[in-house]
C-alpha cells in the first residue's frame, strides 16, 4: 500500500489532544487533528485515534461519531478515555458514573502480553483523568488490561479496535509511547513525518493558495516569523515582509534583524517607530496600560505601512490553533498576540485571506523546518522574546535611559552565557530593571542607582518554568562586567523564582 495515509486524531476536547498528535509525530508518522464535526470526512486515514474529552457519554448532546462511518474507514481505531467509553457504547456496552473519580496515577496491568501492550511491563504507571467508567461490556469485547482495583482500563473489539481509559500521550504514563507505537504498528501505509516532505508540500500549498496575489507578513526577528518569511520567499510568491522597530528591542537587535534577513535574501521593509512608541509610553507605569498601548500602536503602525493587502501571512503555530478542553472544537484559530481585536485581520480571515502555513507545526518542528530552509542555527535557536519587548522587563515607566540600562546589561549577560556554552541550555535568559535606587559606592563617591535582575529559566512550554542553577562563575562574570561598565547600575541580583507563582517576565 502506498505510504500516504495519516493518523487521524479526532478531537473530543481533552486538554491533552494536541499531545497525541505530537507523540505520533515523535514516533515518525504524520498525524492530523480533526474536529469531531469533520468526522465524516477524515480523508484517507491509516489509523484513527478518538481523543479524551471533558464530556460524559451519558450527557445529552455529548459529542458523537457515526459508527457506520467509523467502521467504513476500515482502519485500526484507538479510543482514549472518552474515546474508549464512546466505543464501548457503540459496540453495545454501557457506561456509568464511577463512584471513584480517578485523576492522577494508576497502575496498569495488561491481561496478557502482546498486541497493544507488547513489551509493556506487568505493572506500569499510567495517567487517569475521568469520572465515567465502563459498566457493561458488549458481546465479543475483551478486557486487555485492568488497574490496581481490577477495573477494566483496556478493551479490545475485534482484531484492531482498542480502548484505553488512561492517557498514553502524557509523560506520566511511563510506557505510553510504547503503547501508541504498538497501536500504530497495526496500521498499514502510514505516511512518515519528514520535515523535508512536509516542506515540499507546504511550498506547493502556499503557491496554490496565493497564486499571483500579494502577501504581507510581519517579521520580528523571532523564530516563527523568520521561518514564515523565508518559507514564503522560497515559495517564490509575491511578498512584502514588514519589520516594525518599536524601540523596545534588545541591544543592536534592529540592525541584526536587518542583516540576518539580508543574508537570507529576504527583502524587509523596516518601519522605524521607536519615537512614536516611546512617546506614547511616556509617563505610563501600569503594566496592562503599557501592553495596551504597545499592542494598539503596533497594529496601527503595521497596517499604516501595509496599506492594502491581498493576503496576510501569520506565523501561527499549532499550539495557538488548538483550543483546549473548555470547548471541544478545533479550528478556531487564535490570532497571535498584538493582533487580536484587529478588525482588518478578522475581515481578511472571513474572506479566507489569512495564510497560516505553520499552523500544523510545533515549535521544535518549526525550528527543524527553519534549518531545512537553510536558516542559521543561531537564529533558529534564539530564545523567545515577548511581543511588547523590553517594556515587560522594565517595571514602571519606560524611558530611554532605563531601556539603555536593560539593553546593556542584557547584552553582557547573554554574551557571558554564550561564551560559556550556556545559552542553548536555557529556555530564556535576560536582564530586567528593578526600578529601585539603592546606595552604593563607586570610586570614592556614594552612588544612588538602580538594581538589575538577571533571570535564566528552563521550561517546556512557558506555562511553567524553573530558574536555572547557573555556575557561580557566570553570575560573577556577568555581575562584574555590568557593575564596571553600565552607568546607572550599582547592584545585580539573580532571580530565583519559579513560575508559578512568578511569571517568566516581570510584567
Ligand atoms: P510569562 O511572563 O507570561 O511569559 O511567564 C511566558 C512566555 O511568553 C512570553 N511573553 C510574551 N510573548 N507577547 C508575546 O509574544 C507577550 O505579551 C508576552 N508576554 C510574555 C515570555 O517571553 C515567555 O517566553
């Protein structure tokens, strides 16, 4: 069989659904998420995974799929949590509310080795999150695993239809990946996930969608927008890339961004708007007010320079696209920070004129795509940088002098990290201003100057973060250089706060 079938993940709204897609890709196969409303038309799947979800199959209007259609696809099916309960009902069994709500770890014991649990140990931690349970099995259904209370947590119907009550996609299910792999091995003709093939398909799709129209995109120097711009250029379409320099960038960053794009052969139009931004930020200390000003101004400056556009390209990534458990619908693509509330984009979106070529990719896949487009590793591996820039690292009022301090200190800290091969080991690192003046001694004189705080964190997804135990030497070198060369600073602190309760940025 030709290898072009994808793994269709049907979304019932679990908070983990996007992880299923991700895990399948990690196992080397192409997976796509489908809204449950699109179930009739999954294309040509090679395997179907029915996700978990917050609903109960006993509720009225619980999300449902057509059983005949499911069978007509004729491919292996794996129901996870809600998906398993739904399958059980479809095959003629019953589901009821459990007297024990199970959230968290449980112990999985396969009834026999082989099949879905091939190579899985006799007692393996899995992660539960459900309150319904299977109360009656259909004829011909076999229990293939139980938990420590003897409750069935793995079911099989026929040769290749399975249900599991736990979430194999989360890392707390220790052998979950193995279970997914066993399932995928039962499918035939699955398309491998290779970034090169994916890139080729993307380029074709962009050409097809755009035709001879003109596309505009905003670039910031960050990974997503850079990959987007290079991808559009590679597709050979008519494009304009616009870089709004809001003056809240890191030291020399504007110049660096221009040089990088030049090197990559992408023409960018720079809109120099520092004065406008700093002018409007003058005297504003409230964090939300600052964000609001920056966001609105960004939209205005961007669209003023665009004028009319046939199409807009955005670097929306997969996690931005997927909605979470709160509403079991997939495709309500969220617009990236800065852009929400902008009617123009909503209008373009309604007309199908917003292009989001990266919308099926996770961050690390975007990085891989960037490398395969020939973008240099140091650009692709840059730390994330917030849209409102250094304003969120400058509590209180943003002034040119405060920005200068942050820029200088940040540049020193980052260069010390790079020089010690620590830059790539941390998720994000920066200097923030602590807008408090304290007394110090410089030369023979007393000084009364600001403090700066250095922060380096590791994180997987920015939802949580931990501070990094940097070697003292790095802290010492950074502190010495800052205190010796940055006017206006007489104290350097290292931020040892986890997120939560702190956030990564200061505002
Ligand atoms: P926090 O401070 O919320 O940051 O822990 C989490 C991650 O998001 C980045 N960040 C932003 N990115 N616009 C952005 O594009 C923003 O307004 C914004 N605020 C925070 C932050 O740098 C970190 O990576």
